[in-house]
C-alpha cells in the first residue's frame, strides 16, 4: 500500500463527498472510494439510528449485501460498531467472529470476512458514525491501514456532517417529520445547524446568501426556479465580460507584443465560443442555477484543457479559470447590486461575512448574521453586537446555497440556526423576541439614571462605535461618551484610504454628536482579521503580524494624516486619543513623538493644535507586564479584553474550532486585568475596559470589583449592564473579584456569578444556551 497515493485518493474523496448533492450519494461515493483505496473487499458506514437514540444503522456498503442497507440496526454499545463508537478508538481484529462483541447479521453475508477494522468518524468532539473495512484474509489490516482509515475518517468528518445537514434540510423542505439526531436536534427533535453564539439576541428573518467574490469553488449546487430569467442573466454577464475584455484589449494592444496579443484573442474567443454558451444554457434548462451552471461548464473546460498533451493548450486551463471568475463576478454583482431587493428582514448567511457586506444592507433591513467561520471575538460579531442584531458564527459546513431565501431563526445566545422552522419553534422564538423587546423597553427607564452601585459608587459607562450608523444607538442608550471609536471601520468600507479632509468630516460628526461627553478615538487598528481591500497583506500569522500601531509606525504618512485629521476635528468635541496594540515602550514613545509632530505641523499652518489626553490599549501580554512603564507615559489605559484573551490564552479569537477555549473569565485573564488595574492605579492613571467582557453581565461585575473605572461596550448592552451594576453594592462586587482571584477555572467563577445574578432577580440576563 502506497501511503502517498492513498492520501491523494483520500483528498479527492473528501472533495467528492463534500460536493455530493445528498447524503446517500455522499455515503456511496465514500464506501466505494475507500474500499478501493484500502484494497479491502468490504467498506461500510454506520450512522446514528433515527429510531433508537444512541443506536447505529448501516447506511452504505461496498461488499456486503446491498439489501442490508437500512436494515442492520445496532443498539447503543452493541456489536463491534458500538464498541468503536463507545471507545472512540479504532478496533482492529484478525478474526471478528471470535470477539465477544461480534454480532452476526445473516442478511449481510459478512461471515465470509474475518478481518475487521473499524474507526470512529469524529467531528467537533462527537462521534458522527463508524467506518468499517473487512477482508477475506484474516489479519489483513496492519497498523498502517488503521492509521490511514483513521486519517480518512478525520478528514471526512466535516463533509459527512455537511451531507447530514443537507439531508435534514431536504427532509424539512419536503415536510417530512424530523427525527432526533443527537448532534443537531433540540430536546423536541427539531433540527438546527449548530454554531457559536456570536452576538446575543434573536432574529426571525429571510436568509440572504453572501458568496465570496468570484470564487468558483464557493458556488453551491442550486436549482433554478426560472430558467429563462437565468439564461437572460447569463447572456447579460457574458456581454459584460466580453465588453470588459474588449476594453482591456484596446488599452493593451499598443503595449503588448504579437504573441501576447494572440493569447488575448484566444481569451475573447472563449467568451464568444458558441459551444460554451450552449453548454451553460443546456445546464440551466436542465434545472441548474445560473452560477452553478457556469461553474460546472467552466470546470469541464478546465478539465479538458488540463488533459491535453499540447503544453500551449494545457496553459489555456488557467485562462478558462480566469474567464470563469470574470463571468461569476458579473453574475454576483447582479445578485448583490439588486439593492432594495434585500428582504426587509435580511439575515446574511455566508462562508465569511465581511463588515462590507453588512454595511451594504439598507438601514433597518439587517436582522441577523450567520457565518460559517469566525467566533464571538470576530470583528463581524462585534459589529453585529454594535448594530444590536444577533450573530451565529462558526457554523461549519454551512450549506449556504440551500438556505438562501429560506425563513430562518437566528439564536445568537445558543448559536443555533433553524431553517424553515416548524410553527412550534417559530412561536417559541416570537415569544422570546417579545420578552426581549419588553425588557429593552423596561430598561429605557434607566437611560438617564447613573450607573451607580447600591452604595453610591459611580462607574462610567461608555459605548463602542465605529460606523456613523451605530452613533444613533449609542446616543439613545444614554452612554456618557464613547469609550472606543474604532476608526478602521470607515477605512474598511472604502476602496482607498480616506483623505485627511474626508476623515475630518467623519470624525467631526462623531465628536459633535457627543458634544461635551468624551469621545475616545482609537488610531487605525488594521491587520489581523481587518484587512483593507486596498492594502492587501498576506501573512501566515496575521494576528501576530503587522497590525495596529505596528503598521501605523511603519507608515507614518498614513498615521500622520489620521492624527492631523483627528486634531483638526478635535475642537468640535471632547476628544481623547487611544493607541492600539502597544507592545513596547519604544513603540509608544515613537507614537507620542509622531502625535507631537502632527501638532507641530498644524501649528505651522496656523491652525489650532489641541493637546489631547492620550491613552494606550493594554491588549497583549507584554503590555500587561509593563503597565507601569506605559502608564507613566500616557494619561489613561484601556484594556482590550478581546485581544488580551486571545493572546494570553493563545486562542485565535476567530477560530470556531477553539472557540470553547476563548473565555475572558479564564483565571489567567482575570489575573492579568487585576495586575493592570493595580499598576495603573499605583501610577495614578484611570483604567477602562473596552472589550466584550464589559458587555457580559458577569464580566462587568467582576471588572467593577477589580476597581476598573470605566466600562465601554456595544450600545445594545449598555442598559442591561447599568441594571446589573445598580443591583449590587461595591462590597459585593469586591467580594466577587476576591473570590475569583483564587478560582482555578473559569467555570467555577461563572457558576458562582450566575447564581448571584439569579438571586438578585437578574436571571433573565443569563441565556447562554439551552
Ligand atoms: C479588544 O481587543 O478588546 C478591543 C476592544 O479591540 P478590537 O476588538 O477592535 O480588537
Ligand atoms: Mg483589540
């Protein structure tokens, strides 16, 4: 057995399984492919038995009697399959019949195959199923076979989960009753897609698919409702691509040599190729959605070119891929620019939702966000929070195309997405929605009340903003100012750097809106997951790379432009400057020198150059250890608990796979915060917290107890946090913080704090999940 070849086959198989239109096809592809790759006479797959909780049913086989598919049922922990599932480990036997756990099913004809090797299919820590290979030769499978099958099962986990989701959606669409399946059904058996709570809240709306721009492999299998309209769309896109190429051609002909010009004509030739057009249209007539049809025909052409002997023709595969992308871009533009066509209750659903796609939905129509990638720490989730809409993140294997246009329920608390929910689920969520609205309404009474503990300690509550769109909610929440204005957001929603004058205009609106109330404006914090389309940066570890202040210091022209714009807008408000991602005091000193230089430049021009209070963000471990040195150089500190948690715990804030480890209550994080507060106060500097921990009722109570002076959060959370703080005394919050100091894990802290919230009558704020 050639391991390299087998691995290649596995990779191809995973792709085929992921693309299968339904679960039976996926499973058949899998067993046939695996039997061949492993050179085994039998390969079978067992999935959860819908009729018996914890049981297994044979769903596909190569080599056993095909009639036994769907007929072989094993109870929980029954048979060798049950053993594999229970132990979550491979079972490799020379002679299966001799094993105590062997159960014989005459209908399979498996007695002929003594050698048995079974492995669990694990996905996100759960056993999704069991793959078993069998052979006529006793002792046929060695250690290497076991490792390979194990590798296959690990690779296929996601694809199988995806196929199961498809099956459930199709059944739901066909109105067939859902059956409980442990991984994806709630207590009553209603199926949902499981992700992570990204931004709290509930939305019932219509899914609107967001596709990565011009990525052929991201186009989903979808059927068309209206072939004629799709064909018209295709012809329009073709004409637009033709025109785009013709224009490109005319500007290039003067510059390119003869041979290149030939290539260029070959390109145009492809767009005008009647055979290509006919094939796409035939697929549309056959029921394919226009983008799916283009994807498939382009792939056929690429495959044909790649198999050609002539190297010149083989090269054409790349041109075809490029042409496919151009066509797709045209089609997607048509889909996206159908502005106003966004449903009134749009829920964006996509592989990766960008702040840009959120900003594109007309005001008031965006109700929720569902993303296959990311987690609560992602900037899209934070933006959703700022908009006051729920977000479900990290829904791996999200079948975007199938969900598009469907009614969905987004539960941002438990991270669930229900597609075409039953009336029972819809009613239940409508009730929850109403309860939430009633609580929000009730809390508006607190709008003009101070955030003061029962014994009179006042904690200043600020709002986080970044887009002009979220200024209004911030003002309405009664925020005493802005604790974090993320300037990168207006940079992200443009196609080039905003000029100094443009920036002055934007900042001035924010400063004026808040008048006397302070606005803390943070200098550009791009990098990590916030990439500017016009400054592409490719790094292996972007969160450890060129981000925040590092980038600003390497590009003083960008930094100085921004500083001058802030200083010029500053007379219109009460402004404080905040520097992100400070890692060393040298960086801080350099930034402070540049602030002085920007002031000097304004003064040279005879303009006012106010001396603004300057703060540093404490969000990387080095800054925690050097808080005292940093504090001596600035006027205030602001702790970014999102990044601090990410860097202290070495847990990517965007990675759904490790999201369960991302917890701002981890004792290492709370120790870091205690240390920052103590060092800063010893230097006489106030400390604020502007990460999501401030918006968590438990987090806010602990931070207050630790002595944090100001909390800044999404506007939607502000009144709830005010309610929390007004329900406890300073002594209580101190005691919470003291008790947390000796906790060894976050769970202990959270459990104690949640009990306290419930005892104080604030249990409705705890809606973590089930
Ligand atoms: C943080 O890291 O906690 C923070 C407030 O900044 P951002 O989320 O923008 O990185
Ligand atoms: Mg940060």
